[in-house]
C-alpha cells in the first residue's frame, strides 16, 4: 500500500485489509506500507493517531516505489494517493513491463465534491477504482463512459473506516463536537466566524461539553494544506475560549464514542457519525457552495445553521439519501466490500493480467500528462528520469544526515505555509 498523507494512509491500509480479509478485516495481515515522500508525508505521531498499523513502513520517492514493485513481487497494490500520483504510478508500472504485474486498486478517501472529472481520469487505468457509495459509482461510470473510457474498473464499496458502536443517548452526557477541515473554509475571516460561533454556543450552554476536533498539530500537514490552524486562531479569540470548550486530537472513532452531536461544514466525519446514527449537522452559515463541499449534502436533511443549533434544533437525516451515500447503518456494511474482493480475486486467477491502459497517454493528453509524470521524476514514457532513484539506500551516517536534512526541509516548508505565507498575504491586502 502506497499513501501520501495520514488520511490516505488510513483509507489505504484499511482498504487493503478489507480486500484481503474476507469476512474478518480485524484478522487480516497488516499490509506492507509505503509513504510517498512529499509535503504531506505524515509524522510518526500522525500515523500512531490514525491507529492503523502496517507490517513495514518505508518512506520512498515514486521511483523508489517502482523499484520495490519490480523487485519485491506484490500481488495487489493499493494506491492511496492524490490523482496525479496515481497516474504517475500507473505509467511507471506499465513501463516496468513485468512478467506478472500486481493488481492495482485505488479510490477516494472521502466525499468527492470537487475535481470529479479530473481526479477520476487521473485514476483511470487502475484495475479497481473503488466508489464509496452507489451515488459515487453512478457518477464515476458516467465520467468514464462520457469520454469513451472503460468503466468496468468502477466497483461500489464503502468507506473502509466506518464502524463503532451504534449511538445511545447517555444520561448526564451532553457533548457537541465540531469537526474541522484543513482547507474548508479557507479564509481567516470564515474560520474566525466558525470558531466564534462555536465559542458562543458553548457560552449559551455552559453545562454542555463542546469539543473542537482538530486534524493535525501546528507544523504537521494532512491531505490538504492548512495555512490557518484553528489552534493559532483560538489563541487570539476575543475573550478566549469558554471553560467548557476544549481542543482535542486523536482517533475520530474514539471522539465519536463520546459525541451527542457532530457539527461540520462538510467533513467525511459526518458520514462516520451518520453510520453510527449519531445526530449530525452540516452548517450553512457560510452558504451552500461547491467550494465548501456542503452542497454534497443537498437532500440529506442535515443542512442547518448555528442559530438553529443554538436554540436546540437537531436535523433528521433522510433515509433514502443515507442509503445512496453508502452509510449502510442498516447492517449492509458487512457486505460492502464483497464486490471488490470478488473482482480482485478474479483478476488474480487470470493466467495473465491485461496491459495497463490509462485514459491519459502521450496521444490523448500530450500537453498534460508529461508534466504530471515529470513531477514524480518520470519521463514521458513512464521510466524514471536519470538520478530519480539511487542505486542503493544510504546507510549509517549518510542515512542519518539525509533524514535530518529531509526533516529540516519539511519543517521549513510547513513553517513557510503556516507562518510566512499568511503574513505576506495580509501585507498584500493593505
């Protein structure tokens, strides 16, 4: 399994287990794990917080991963990557011309609310493109068929991390959780507004426990860049945070264990909560807009505002909408990965796998594909560029120095994104 962020690691590792495990995902062997080196490479703390172990964990470049695929003989590879990286790996593996290539599986870590066509076509060419719901499967097939591409790989499944005990109201417990997102909303004013309303809600209900669920600590990156962490904004909130409002980290499932109302703009955490029948609210305070992703919840019955939540209103989800979104709170989740397992098994039984045929080729996208491949140090034919992968991994002092330089460079990049860039942007607005 190859992942490029903490959230995609969680999706990829759990997907690999569910595909390999049959009816017992908990009993599946841990996959071999690779982290694609980049701006969002998770820290050890982030991986531990995700709570999904791998048999081994190696940080690699794209070319180094291709060498591992060539030399180590994997049967199935799960690509838990952004679309451009998936496309690069597909072309890279095709260029290896292996006697027996692995079955390639990819998909999305959560709600698909932007860049639908772009992201899907960059994933085309994998043997299995997982859709997290019936709704997504229909949309995915329509995109592929609309450009004349093979839609057979699209396979309906579900998010692999749904689960947990069904919600039960507990006497004496009243906990509201606001699940933040790294890139939604984007502006400082919008984030301060949401933080202020959350603090106001806590003051209106002093006996209620209010939690701000954070994705990463300052200096860490997740799937999306976060230039304005809520932790920093909370330090400057006029009047400070009320005593019943706390900032929390940790595994989302553990936070949901103590949640009586989950509030968010459009986080995938909403689907986790709905799967467990936890009351859930999708905010409309900043509008219902594609840029926010809350348009995905049209028809769900969950759209509401802080004003309504302040006075005690609770949205009631539409059951038909839930069924189409793969929430499967009625017990069907146990069979959600059957079709994916069957497709992978059928491909593995073949004496020979078909050649990889991504939609994007030098003929169909000559002005687009070479740039994507070059970002991953691959030539237009998918082969690693000279120097992209060293002949051997450094050891001893050289490895220690290399790793130290990488950590320093990554830290400097994150500091620039979260500290320097916002200051420059504000100066430009003067």
